[in-house]
C-alpha cells in the first residue's frame, strides 16, 4: 500500500477512520466527513475515488498496522506458548491503543461483513495464518489439543474486540450506582 503524504488526504483519512468507527460504513456520511475536515466533497473524491475506496484505504491501513505489530512480536519469540502469548497480548494492546480498529471490526461483524474490503480481509487472514502456524506447532509438540484455527481466531479476536468496544458499558455496569431492577 502506497504511503499517503498529502496533508489533506491524511486529514481526511484520520477523520474518516474515526467516523467509520463511530458510524460504520452505512452510517458514515460524506457530509459529516466534510464537516469534520473542512474539505469539500470534490477534495475527498479527488484523493479517494468514492466512499468504498476511502473505507478500503482506512480499514486496510488500520488492520495492517496492527497485524504487522502482532506478527513482529510473534516472530520475535522462540517458544510456541510464548508465540501464542505474544499474539494475544500484542493484539490486545494495539487494539486498545487504536480503538477505531475493534469498533470498525465489530460493526463489520455485526453487518455480516457486507462492506469488508478484500485488502482489509487479507490483513485478518494474515493474522489467522499466523495463529494457524502457532497452533500447528503446538499440536506437533503435544502442547495443544487439535482445534479449529478459525474458531480459536474468532474466540481471541472477538473477545478482545468486544472487551475494547464495550468499555463504556462495562464501566457503567461495574459502577457503584444502584439500579432498581423492577
């Protein structure tokens, strides 16, 4: 993916990343993006062919950044269990620091992935492939039971994304405020 250097395009990407995280693909309106960036639609469409292209660039960049960090940390480990720990811990930390990623991914999952761009999906497949290699090595070393890698992938990724996106709800549930249930 080509590096984007134009200041206006970068400003549009940053605002679009937040807008898509908040509203999802269907809920995000280009008028709202114009209001957030001060750019007009012509400027947005000059830098990005259309809304779908903008969404593709946003998600692919967001997912790739996180997956690259996860794979780097996994590859730095020698032991199988340490590799699995690195995958989980790095994904959890990077998505907590980049809250737009889990929010956007959860919106995509809820909508059945109808707008998930192929390049963004490819980033998630890279993460799945990394996990498959870890699980296979763990099975061969008799450290792990045989399991469906896709199921494990969704259990890890889904749980972490749900945890990150549910923070406001978790904080209100865990508060000391007494709610009358009846």
